[in-house]
């Protein structure tokens, strides 16, 4: 009986063409971010488990892949919570905060970082959600002003344009706006985290679903009713900044002034940017302290990126708070929006179809000479049905080929470009 040879659920193999396309997209993102002065770093794929379980990662902390301690006695009883001391990272933000705390003395006062790497979450696989996937992050550490948010948003939108992915919009909110909204509605501070979890479901469940969930949590009727009224008015505002701010109760409008500054800054730098005010945007991670944003695109249901300000995270490691803000592109979702033809190999691709009579050294020497003039060259043993073989090579992008039979001088190639191997003798 054959064994199961599929990769684990939620994880994938990539064939050569797909791997090449992914690497081309990643290279374009790196190049675009790098043009804004960001520098790439690398951190370990594992972190101390107590760091990952700090309480600031939201629901992601429930999805950690834990790594069992080494040297455990297999026969000794051990509670599951005591069996692991490390975990695979579930995002790149916490590793960056730990990295900055470790290397602060070696970094500039304001540090702009690129992180492009895999992360792991033990969640139920579905379209756009995997257990292993890539994130593409840029972060600004050490800048307290809105220049960080403005640059992050513009740089991310430019990176998407470099991929040919246009038409996206950025939803903006601030955690302080949310706190002011809940205060004005009359929710006690201890109830607010749970209410935010409910509000975060508004775009999926609608006002009726939010009303049912608030009732199920046995919250006071007055604050819940006021909140539902405000949410209805915010939905009717349809993302307009002025209408949204006019709807916010209490001190929330004062706290939204920063959003206007960010909006105006982005539009001055990038007039075609699409920005939407969304006072119901929450983002689940507990480490956000101020501005939060999400990136959406008409070609994908749900967000394709997001981020925000997390001024308190570095201080957990360093003992001194350091302002920080970041934006993460959901690579697995974005790569599906990129036209595959955009990054098709532009180099010449030549197949050398050889018989057993060709001496190996001579064959590889011809291959090296072609590589030296800018071609990608594959050595292919000749099969009986040459026509079918060449058809398959053409489908892979090999537009030129030569049949080698052991003669001293190689023949001219056939195919679209007509590279002449005889010139390389």
C-alpha cells in the first residue's frame, strides 16, 4: 500500500515555475522597499515560548507551533504546558522588537527594517490561509511622528504597483479612537477588550450579528444600544473621513486628528492613493497602541495586508519604550493577484539535446560558453520522439535548442531566436 506523500495540511510544495515566480515577486518587493532606505534583517524562526505567549499577539497566540524540550524522559509524566520552551514565530513583529532590543547600540536612531520570511500558525487551512506562509514586513523603529505611518503606507502601495497590483485601498483607524468610542458609549474599562473582539466582526456578521453577540456576553443594555446606534451611523458614512469624524461621540473625534494628518500626508505624497476612514477597524493583535490600518483589494475578499503602531512592544524587552510602527504584506494573497506573465524569464533559454556520443566535458564546455553570453542552458538527453520532447521544452520557455551528436563543431540552434552555436567553437 502506497504511503501518503502529500505535504502536511496547510503547507505546500512549489514546482520550479511557481518557485521562480514567487522569487521574482519577492525580489520586486525587496527592491521597492529598499528604494525607501529600508534594510533587510534576518531573525531565527523560533523564539522563547514565554515571549510568544506574552498576551499581545491576540488569537495568534492560540495557534503557536510549540517545540518540545530536548532531553525529556519519555516515561516521565509531564503536563503539556511544561513540555515546550520554544515556538515557531507566528508573525515577524515580535521577532523585530526582540532584535531591536538586542542590537539597539548597533542600529541608527531611527531604524527602517525589511523582513521577508516564513511564519507558522496552527490554524485550519483554507483559501489564503496556510499553516506556513510568507510575510513581507517593513517597520520604522524610533520615529514617534506620523511620518512613519505616511511613509509605510506610501512605500507599501508603491511596492504593489511595482507588481502591477493596483486598485487597492487602505482603511485607517486608531486604537485610541476605539477607546474613546467605547468610553463614550459607557462600557467599563474591563469590558472593552471583549467588546472590541465583537466589533472586529462587523464586516463579516453585520449589525444584527453584533447585536446578538453583545447580548450573549451579558453586557449592560444601555452601552450596547448606544454602540449599535453609532456603528450604524459609521456604516452609513461609507468611509468618508469628515462624515466618520462627525459621527464619533465623546473624545473620539479629538483622538482622530492624527488620522487626518496621516491622510493628508499620504495624499500629498501619493495623490492617487485610496484611503478610507474606518472607526470600526480593530485588528486582533493586542500590541497595537495607536494607528492601525488594513489593505484591501477588489481581487481578494478580505485584507491583503495590514499593520499599525506598537509603541510598547520594544519596551517589554528593553525596559524603555521605543516608538515603532509597521506594515505587513500578506504575500500568499498578493502573489495570486500578480499577472504570471509579468515576471516571466526574459533571459534566453536554450536546450542542448545530446546523444550518448557527446563527450561530457565537451557538452558542459558548450553549455558554459552559452551561459557566458547571457543564456540559461539546460542539458537534455535525446529521446526517441524528438518532436514531442521539443514541444515540452517549448512549453517550459526554452525557445532555442540544438541537437548535439558528438561532432567536433556544434550545429546552429533551431527555434525563435536562432542563436548560432558554431560561433562559440
